[in-house]
C-alpha cells in the first residue's frame, strides 16, 4: 500500500522529574517505543527533556552534565534497530560554555546537534545565566562517545534518497523572534520543522502559541512540529502544560491536551508532496539560495515504503466549505462582497444601464441575481436596473418557474418572461432536427436560444449579460459552448457548486426579507438540473445532474485536490476513501474519478475562452491567470492511472 509521500510526525511530551536524568531517559525510551509502534517516522521531544528545563543553577553542576551526556548516548543506543528519527533536548558543555541543544538521533547514532540561537532574557527564564547563544559556538564538530558529530545552527537534515524531504530544528524561543531560524531553514529547503520547547503556561498564551505555530507553518509553507515540556517541570514560579502542536501550511492538524503529568504523544501525517507543490506554485522557494549556507546532514529512510497504515489527519469531505459555522458564515459574507465589488467595478467602468440575467430558479442563477441586486443597491441605483429574464423551455417545471418569478419580484428586479419553446421548435425545423429526439442538439438549442435572447436584450437596453455558471460546471465542462458558457461578466466562475448553496443560505439568513427567505429555501432544496428535458408526467424534474455526472461534493473534492495540491488520481482516491468513509464504495469513487478526469481534459476548450469573472478562492480556472492548459492536452497519463485503480 502506497503512503503517497505522507510523513508521520510525532511530538512527545514524556513524564519527567527535574534533574533526574535516569528517570527521564527511561520515560523517553518508552515514548520512542510508543512512537515506533504507531509507525511514526519523526519524533521531537521537549527542550532539555533529558534533564528537565527548570534545573536552573543545577545546570552548572558537572554531575548533572555528565549524567545528561550519558543519557544522550543511551538514547542514541535506544534508536538502534528502530527506523524513526528522534530529536531530544540536552545541555552540552563545549569549551567552557554551556549550550542548550537539540540532538538528532537515528539508528544508534547522533547525526547532528543544533544549539539554541535565541535565549530568553526575561526574569523567570534568564537563560543567559547558564547558556551561551549558538553564535558563541567555536566548533563545527564535537567528539561524543568516540564519534565526531556535526554541531551548529547551520545544519539541515536531508533524506538520503529524496532531496525534497529535508528537515530543520529550532528550539523554543527561536520561534518567538521576528525572523526565526525556521524561516531560513525553510528557504534552504526544509519542509519539516521541529521545535523542542519548554514554554510555560499563562492566561491566553496557549492561543498565542497555537497561532504562532500555525502562522509559521504557513509562512514557511512547511510542517511545524512543536513539543512542549509537561507539568513535571518545576512549579517554583511557573507551570508547564505539555502543549504539543502539529501544523501544516497554516492548518492545525493535531494538538495535545495540556496540564498532564503522564507521557503523551501527538501524531499526524504530513502531506509532503502537497507542501512541495505549494512551494512550486508560489515560486517563493525557487531560488534555493539559502541551502548554500547550510551543511547538509544525510539521514536514512525513517520507515519502510508502502507500509500499510491508516491516515492520521482529518481530510474534509467538502474542502471548499469551512466546517466551523462561524468561519463558514464569514466565508460566505466575504464571497458575496468580492462578487458584488467585482460587478460594481465592471458596471461603473462600462457605464451600463442594466444588468441582464437569465433566471432559471436554480442555485447558480439565484446567486448571480442576488449579487446583481446588491451591486445596484451599493451603487445607489434601484434593483429594477437588473433585468431578470426567465425563459421557460421544454424542461421547466412549475416549481422552478414559480421560484424564479417570485424571487425576482421579491428582490425588486425587473421581470421579463420569454417562452422559448416556439422559437426552439422553429429552429428544429430550420436545421432539420426531430423535436422528439431528445439528444444533445435538443438540449443545446434551448441553452443557446436563451443566451441569444439575453445578449440581444443587453444590446437593446444598453446592458451587459451577467453569467451564472460556477467553478464546478467549468471543471466538468457542464455547460453549452456559447450558450450558458458565455456572458459579459461571470460572477460565479470562482465558486464551486458545493459552496454556492451556503452563500445563498447566508443571504437568506442575513439580508433577505421573509418572502425572499422562503423562496431561497425552496431553491436550495430543489434538485440540481439544467431542465432541458421534459419533466415527468407528474411535473417533476427527471434530468438531475448528479445522477448523470456523480455527486458534486465528490467532483469538488477531486477538483480541489488536483488543482490545490497537485495530487494524481491514485492519491486523490486514497484521500477520498479516507474522507468519505463508508459513504461511497471504492467502485463508485473510481467511476466518478474516471468521469472527472475525462471531462476535465476534454472540456478545456470551453475554459480557454471564459469571460471575465472574480476570483474568490485559491482554486480558479481562469485561462488568464490560475489555470493555463492546452485545449488538446492528452489525458492518457491520468486515464491510465485511473484504470489501474479499477
């Protein structure tokens, strides 16, 4: 079973006793054993965990320092025969100075030692009383246990077979300064950043620490693994909580409980290829200038490839929609503001008299109408300057028609009803198409007739046509070329289908009156359909998009992980199985993935000539900026990988 480049990291906070190296070492070895048992590949332990951080003047006692050194050798020996990399804090005396260090251990050896760069000088932790800064280190190697070990703040640890899998270490206070060493390590190529720490607890400090770790992981486009010393530290003046955190590119993946005395492990899987993809897309790390200033220390493969293990990270089923209701509301409000501002700018620039929109009674056209009305209102113009045209065709149901007309009236837009059936029948005659053959031609004639009407009305009234198509439809090419595919400004082009219902719901809850709120609720609850085929005998929609293509929540998932993370079909399927669990079978997911890949490649020609529209999120298919792809690019590699999954 492939692990798709995921690296399993662990932050350990072992039970400890201040100045009891033997006890601490025993606890650390047990934590190492537990981490190995849980198939961790990297384990970071707290700052000065061998002795305890709060030894104070005892750090000046040679008895403690000798015991700490012996414990370090014992820990190194404990990694013999184990596959994970261990990072442990230890005080080391070097040429008459004492340094607060992190030792990197693997397979019975000390690979390297990183001294602390920034020492806190505030009252309760006046480290300069005992320790020297890394700048004062006079050697680049240290003899420990008969071996020469690299030491310095200029060490970066590089995987023996994968130059992209590098890691760096900084210690506690190093993170709290304006330019942390981890920032430079990231520029030098480190994608995993480890921090052995001993940060005491104060009211509000945990929130700040959490924010700091998450922000640094985002700034460095890296994983940041922070291990805090637990409550076993001295409580003479302060209390420690054992706060451990794991963040990846701004997202907090795992966090420990605080105020515990017993040993704790916090574990998460880091998506290393995703981080590398994000760095490549950003271009921020392309220069590679930083690496020339670092000594590279090679470490071995920390775990066997293709190991079978359950993914230890949350994978959201709906990555475009925040799970937290408060964050979701804020996201929806901001999206509406972006859409509204973009349309306002276009209206002001052109000096248009009207915004012309085709309203079907579905979600997409509803959102476009809401945006257009908001734009006019914020421009100080009446909602009636929005010409909302509903054009019933062969598939229009009473429900969608009534919702469309009712909403237009409730919002105060100008209503126009144009029945397109006779025009389409005439067109069938003109091109020699049998009206009883309900094929693609039958459907697209209606879509293009509607677009022609909108374009002509815009010309007639000095307006512009507002597009209604969304990001998901563009990804799948689920639109009629030069039909609903075309407009003069496309306000929904950056919003996936799964998010649109939440934006409409937000408007219903926060800005709509009671009448509009009721209509919007009905629209949200209506099945997604282009309504181009005749309804059932009872007047119900028979052409449901998700019955044809598959669920939009699945296709949006595929879209996000392909474009946002660079994942291929096999990895996307792996993530989808983890996210959806028993919701869908593997066979269903593979089938829908096949649909997604085939349509994404074959429908690029529609995206290559998209009208302007506002970007609202990190995933966009604009051919002018975010997604530039040849219309005749081969899908063979992706299709072959999908078929191998079946």
